[in-house]
C-alpha cells in the first residue's frame, strides 16, 4: 500500500513539480532580480499569513478526518465556518491597511495579496481533504491543472508588463480554477448548521500549536529574504530566492510526494491498529524517504553549477550555483524534521512540543542572519539556514521520542548512504561538464549508478519486491 500510494503521488506531484521548475526558469529570464525579489517577498508574506490563520484547518482535517464515521460532515462544516470567519476578519484588516498606509510600491500589492491568501488557503485545505480520503489520482489532477494554469496565465500577463503582479495573478487564477473545476464534490454535505463547538475546540487545541510552529518555521525559511532586503536590497533578495527555490523546492517536492502517500496511511494505521503497527509502517516510510532524499541532495550539491546555468537566467545563475549545495543540505534537514521526526509530536497529540523546537531554531537563524549577511551577503543567509535547521532536526529527534516511539534511524539506512556514496564517486569526474545535454547525461548517470547500487545492496528488500512483481504483478498493485 505504501509503495503504491507513493507511486501515485510521484505522478501526482512529479508533473506539477516539473512545471514549477520550468516556471522558475522562465521567470528568471523574464524578470529582473529586483522584480523577482518583490514577488518573493509578497509570496513570503502570504505564506506567513496562511500559516498563522488557516494552516490549523488543514492539520485538523489531516489528524481527525480518518477517525470520522462516514465522510465527516460535522467536522468539515465546522472547519468551513471557521474559514469563512477568518476570510471576513482578514478582509476588514486588509482594507484598513490599504486605506491608512501609503507605503510604495507595496501598497499596490495589498489587494492581490489578500485574494491570493484566501484562494491559496482554500486550495490547500481542499487538497488536504482529498489526500486524507486517500484519493491520490484526484489530488494529482488538481495539482497538475493548477500548475499549468498558473504558468500559462503568468506568462501571458508578463507579456503585458505586469512584472511581479503577473506571477501573483497566475497563482490565484490557477488555484481558483483548478479547485472549482475538480474539487467541488469533495465538500458535498457541508452545511453551516452542522457547526459543532466541541469539534472546533478539539481542532484548535491540536492545530494552533502547529500554526505557531509554522510561524517560527517561516522565520527560519523566509525571514532571511526580508533581512537581505533590509540590509542590502531587493536585488539581493531576488538572487537568493531564485537559488534557494531551485534547490529547496526540487528536493522538497520529492520528499513531499513520499510524505503525502505515507501520512494518511500512518494516521489510519495508528487509529485502527495501534502504535506498534504504526511504528512498523513508520520505519518503512523513513527508509523510503531517505532513499529518495539522500541521492537527490548529493546530486544537487555536486551538479549545482550546471543546474543553475541550464535552468536560470544569466543574472541569477552564478550566485545560485554557489548557494545550491548549502540550500540542498538545509532542505534535507528540514524535510527530515517536518516529514518524519515531527510525526512523533503529532501522533502523540503533543504538538505544543514542536513550538519550543522551532523557537530555538528561529532565534538562532535570525541572529546568524544579522551577524553573517553584512559580511558574507547571500552566502551568509544560506549558512544560517543550515545551522538553524540542524538544530531544529536534532531537537525534534530528541524531544519527539518522548511522545511517540518513532524509529530514530530506520533499518537499512547505512545501505542507502553507501549507495549514495557510490553515486557521488561516479558523478565527480563529470561534474565540470556544462550545458543541457551534459546535465541530461549527468542525471542519467547518477540515477543509473544509484539504482544499480540500491539493487545490489538490496535496500529495503528491493530484490524480493522485484521478484514478487515479476511473478505476481497484481499483488504489488493491490488487486486480487
């Protein structure tokens, strides 16, 4: 079941990730670093507001919908009512800011940022609902349509000289159209008269601490862009954001695919079969997550210069090549924490413990940014991210085990590391090659070597799985 759902989510998230990868390349050629810096700052502000105000709704669906009898109309009706209330409050607050504050050029971004916040929040809540109901194919279709619409609309509006606002409108319309067209049926049965105060309190008690976690996660992952804009300029923010996004979101998308497949299965197993069964599934999931993320991290680090030259515009590629190895390491650390070790707090329903972990990381990250950016520029911001995420991951490992006995190091991890090391040795002689053809050869070589090494080392009993698939394909696919 885990492998089957992971395969579905690789398709469901793989194509949108490729489109987003393509979009980053296009935007870096059509926008100046300053314009991309403005876009990055507005998106960061939207992400912060979404995390603070709406994220707890997603978390409540993820945690409590699997235990609901039927389709969970009472829970969903309660959460939809909370969403609508928050939309009204943020609308009034946004109007007040627009009327009273005349801060150029940011005042012109307020209306689109407000709409983007509402649409983004609803889109992500809907995706979480689809994922919790174990519908990876529909999840993928919604994600694919959204990414295609967002890219197409953004490019059209860029031709009209809307600069950073073109990208924001693309995000809004892509999310809105895909949700309306493909996910309206998911909310069937929701009625505001079904609001239940007990469910609301339960959801707030579970989700609000995690919203606080995401605030501090924002400080670690995004505040460096604001500090760069403050201490240097918008251009520095744009250069940093392009390299950061290219490395982090490439690796993050892969890790998210595995997480999206595993998380609903882990929660359902825990609720129906208990902690022992959930722990066994977590160990398989942890090994799979490492098997995907470790070679990707090493590959990005070794091939960073050529990746940045092929993907990004000339104004961005040089700085991105220097940043990407560090950001890849930071992305691996935050992925391990968020997608694996933090599950101990969530399964144990002690999400308040995550707050302390991220407070420590956020404070360290901010102080290091202030100390290193004046001397080392965007490189200092990347080093600060690695240091902060290292602390966060270690603390999550240490304190999370108190609440749920999550396997700290899944069995078979040493074999994954060995296979990754073999791949790295084979990539080093060709890492100096440049160009699209060279990148294709480098990626193909790395994937082939790693795949052969995984097979020979029998990582996760892959040899048995392949033999089973060869003799009985229906058993692997889940059909009888």
